C-alpha cells in the first residue's frame, strides 16, 4: 500500500515537472529563416517594419547592412526598398537578426 502511494506521488511529481519545464524548453528552440521583399511600412519608433504584409520585429541587436556589407543606420530603412531579412520565428513574431538592403535589378 505504501509503495503504491509512493509510486503514485512520484508519477504526479514527474508529470508536474514536465508541465512546468517543457514549455520553457520548447520556447528556447527558435527556427532560423530568411525572408525577402519590399519594405511597405516602418513603425514610427522603429520597433518593426512591414515587408510584403509581414510584421518584422527589430531589436537593438538587429544588424542593418547594404549588399556590400556596409553598416547602415536604422534611419536608412525606407519604404519601397528591397530587403532580405534573416531572423528567427518566436512566439512574439519574426525577429530580424540581420536586414540586408538590396538594390533592385535594373531591366535591360
């Protein structure tokens, strides 16, 4: 009887531990991805940009560069510029790690 009760308590504690720590472990896994398109809109506070209808979140760690790798300022982001965004998806949205401003291809 005592061993059954102890086994039941251990099982309950194990399940509670999983319920507490599993969501945190899953939240650490962020999938890196790339996204490209034209900047449609820029938040007044530069917290995000909209590219092809998708909201791209910007942080202090986001690197902004041109095609040659020259560092740009956040003020250099303008609507109608083409961009390639490298970042990660998270529960909060798509966080940009790097934004590369590209020049549109000239048509012959």
